[in-house]
C-alpha cells in the first residue's frame, strides 16, 4: 500500500531524464520486433517519412516491417510519448509539493500504463475542497490515525477528545464522520486497491441495463435492452455501442455490478477485497468490538460512496473506448476492401443514378472518365415515360459506344436495372453489360466543394450519376473524393471518436492509394493528395502544371512543380507512374533512387529496360544477391526484379459482376430456400450484409457463414465479394431477411436457446442517402436494427 502521508527523505530528488530507449524497448516487445527495427522506424517517422514509403522503400532499415505493423507502431508511439510526457508532469507536480519519496519515484517510473500513472498520482492530484479536506482542516486526521493505531480503542471514546465547536465539531458522530471521510479518501486513492478492484470488476463485473421510468413507449426500438445484463468480458463492441446510444438518448439506465447472488453478500465482495488488500481489522459481526465494526463501516462507505460510482464511470468509459476501437477497426477493414475492389478499367460507361419521382439521372463518360453528356429520364411514376427513356439510352449508346452501364444501388435500382435489361433483350446488338454499383456517398460528393470545382456548370443531381459511372471504372480513384466516413461500410461510425475514426480511415485511404499507385498525368488532385509525401496544395500544383505544360515526360520533371522539393520527391516519386514516358522505369514502382541498381542489372544482361520489362524469364541466370550494396539490400533488389518482370502490378482482383436473379426485385419475390447470388456490402463482427437485389440487404449471421467455427467474419467474406446465399427467412413487416452461406442448411434458422442470440435475421435498407449505418428507426443504427437481440 502506498504511504500517502510520507514525505521526501531528500530535499529534492533528481527526476529521471527522458529515455527514448524505454519507448523503443516497449514497442519492440509489443510488436514482436527487434529494438533496432523499431528504432529505425521511429527515426524515419520522426524525419517525416510516411508509412507507405517506409514499408516499400526502407525495408533494409526496418528489417521488412510491413505497413500493418508500422501503422500499429505509429499509433502506439503517440500513446507512449504522451504517457512519458504525463509521467514527467506528474513527477514535477509531486516534487513541487515536497512529497516525492524514492519509493514513489520508483513506482511512477515503473508504471506501464496511463491508468497506473493516474492511480499513483491520485493522492497528490490537486483537487477541489473535499469532505476529507474539511475534516483535516478541523483537526480530525489525528483521530483517524489514532483509531488505526490503537487496536483496543473505542472510536467513540477517542472522538470525545476532538470535539471543537469553533469548527462545528459539536458531537461524537460529527467527529467520527470526519475521521471516516479522511480514511475513505485515503483508501480510495490507494493505487493497489484501485488496481485490484479494477481487475476484479473487469473479470467478474456485469453491465446492467434498465429502461428509464416512463420511457417504455418512446424508447421502443431499444426494448431488447429494457431488462438486460451481461458480463463485461463477453460484451461485443456493437452491443456496447447500442446500449450507450440508448443511454445517450435517455432511454436506458446503465450500471456496473456483480451478479445478483454476489451483490446480496455481506460484506459486498468488493468491500471484502478492499478490507483484505488494506489489511483492515474490520468486521460486520454484531458481537465484534466497536473499533472493528467502525472500520467495517469505513470500508463499506469507501466502496459505496467513493469507489463504486467512480469505477462505474471508468469501466463504462473503458467499454466505450474498446468498442469504439473495434468499430473503427471494422470500418477501416471494410473501407480497405471497398477501395481495393476490382476496377473495370478504361472502358466507356453510362452511369445511372436511379430515382422515381425525380427521374433517373444519366451520365455518359469516355474511357478516361471525361463527361460526354448528361440528361435525366423518367421511366417511373408519375410520368411513366418508358419509351422515351429507352430512346434516350439508345441514342447515347449509338453515339458513344459504351461497354458498361453502371446502375446505382439505391431507390428504384432494380426497376432501373430491369429497364436496361429489357432494352438489351429488345436490342441484342447492343454490347452493353449492366452492373449494379454501390452509390454510398455519391450524394455527399455531388454537393461537395470538390464536385463544384470539377463540374461548376453541372446540376448537383447529375454529378451523382458521373460518380457512379466513374467508380465502376476505378473505385479507388473516385471514392477518394468522398469523406471516408460517408461511405457506409462501418457500424456506429457516428457514435465513435471522430478524430480517431478520421485518422484511421485516412491511413487506410493512404495505404490503398499508394499500394496501387497513380498515373500522374491523369490522376485528380483528390487522388494525388493521398500519395505519400504530397498534400492538397502540392496535388493542385501538379494538376495546374500539367494543365499548363502538358503531360509530365518523366518523374524528374516533377521537380519543376512549385513547392515540389527533394523531400516530397523522395516520398512520392515511387508511387507516381508515368506510362509511355521518357524512361520506362517511370511506369514502375522502382524508386528513382534505385535506378542505378537497374542500370547495373541491364549492363550485366546486355539489354535495355524497354526490352525486358514485363517479360517472364528476362532476368533468368542472374541473382538479386549479385546487385546488393551498402545502400540497397536483398529485399529491395528482389522487389526490383519482381517489378521488372511485372511492372506497375495492380494488387486489386480481376473485375467481375454478380448476376441478380431475374424476377426477384422486392421482398415479396423472396421465399425460403431460394438460392441467390449477391454482393457483400458490409461486414460487421456479427455477420455480413449481402445485397441480393431487393433494396434491402439480407444478413448472414456469423454462425451461418461457414460449416466451421468463424471467429472473425472477414476471415470468410469481404466487402465487394460475390457470394451465393440461401434465403432462410423473410420478415416483410420488419423488412428483414435472414440468409445463410451454408447452402445445405434448412430454410428456417433454428431457434436459439434462451440466453443466446434470438435474432431472426436482419436487413439493411438500400438507399442513395449518405446515412452510413445509422438510419434505422429509433436511432439504433442499421447494424443494431438488423437484430432483434444479440446475446451470444
């Protein structure tokens, strides 16, 4: 137990200097890497290098740490540096109070988390005037210490000597209450007590949820949580966020406790642990001595008044933090899959943004994404101009010879798709392939400043059709124009820490863009700004230079761009491609700094770059190890060999589309046992949502993803993946569809045992509105609304 009352034995203890090696050592242990690897990565990050650059072009320095490890290192480095700054501030504060002992100094220096630091600092942290402080000022601390020291005393008798009307200590009860407050504060700020009870509650505690009185009707969408409890250690992130949203909306009351049997024990288990940790000679036995009974009341008071509420706040905060981290992780993983979805490539496209009353917006673009023509057709209510709509589409097809038709998957998507397919059946000579495309975030882009700059004279409603068409050509290039959190592939994204969400999603976008690379002569400023080493200003400068001077002939020419200095060139050049430029290597991911290595390779095989790039076997007979030197080790040279054989490799999969079943357009067309093809639109911790073409995503629960145990749904499915599913159950009233990927399952899902998940499947509505996943009635979000209840 920390001796709070101790004072420093030396007048001034020397505070330890900041030790960078301490952080490096801890990071190496956490990441399972060597200290030298971590130190090199930290130095590169501090020097302004980006994670994509370090992962790709500094493998020798870091020992090949990949981008995932480097991202984790980057996040933890910030945390540990913040912790070191806090450690220093705490030590300085305690030293200024002349209370820093050698033992306390060692404990603070050895603290391995922010929580431990704050626990140790609690007794010394400046605070408002408390009841305990008032009691000390009234001279009652000696009474508290005397009761502790004399095992045979009667507290009431001792208290007689501390009555003092001048400070309102008029009776024994007031004196003993003051002594109790002093000891309760002392015990409640003991670091060992806090650590033990925190660990115990995390292991054995439960979260209870009750409906707030009078909120039964108003909070109907939270009815599954009106009388709910679950152990803290088993609560999944999505359930925590649903409960917290219910509390935030004033519907649910949450508390932390033990199970009912433990709560009924006397003393309460937490009070018993407190007594044991502190070594208090306390008792609840009526026959015990007055001192032992009084100390028992002090322990009970410490738990009930000082600790219980504080731990409840802290633990619910920890639940929120962990749930938010998991929600952000899921969002980031889904976003990565969506950004790296297969591109259709440079093909001319007609984009259709479906609508009923407002019509279907149409945009024809060429193979480079240039807008050729826009219009609006009205095949549905109230105009029902089907023949006029078909004539318009036929005219565009004849004029621009498109290869694909991109159809947004929002309202009237299936009706629009049917219109196109009926037209193709009537005019089979048209070589058009209709593809349903996610339109998530399209309306956000349409109304954005970026879209206004790109299409200043185009109606806002038509910009969405352009975006839908372009994202079929290249999802990554188009989706980078949209704020990541507006792309609906997360769960509870509006409930989580927005700064952390933005940081995580921006990192995903950066990693994806740099993994693919960009053509510097065609990329938009929005895409270029995501390249390692570039920012919005440099990206705009590149586009402006390109517009004024024509295509860049080489990577070297980038140095002519205003404010494009050596550091930016180092970080960005390897990710910027120049096809058909002066130097064929500029079309590859080989960094210009490594061109001398390529020259040595070409000299050895007596060939030029153009003749060998892209040819299997061209480097047969030579080994990467023959071309290493002090600067470029084997990992880099191996990468160069791979790039020469397959220059500009795209890590994204081959483009293919799902075929929705003809005649299945609404929930009414579904029946149990039907096997359909669909596209995964979202993956959550509890399963995957699949678009099967009925304007409502069906849910494949995690238990129905595979015949084998699935811990993480993303081990089985990814956003954008085409899958076959079987309809298990359709709830038309609640617009919910239960699906299974285990095609030999019975049609109806088995009822789950009490205490388990009794979900009957779920669905996520298709809509063009950029609502993320928080659109369900009652504000629970589509992720939560997809379920009736999730308990196991």
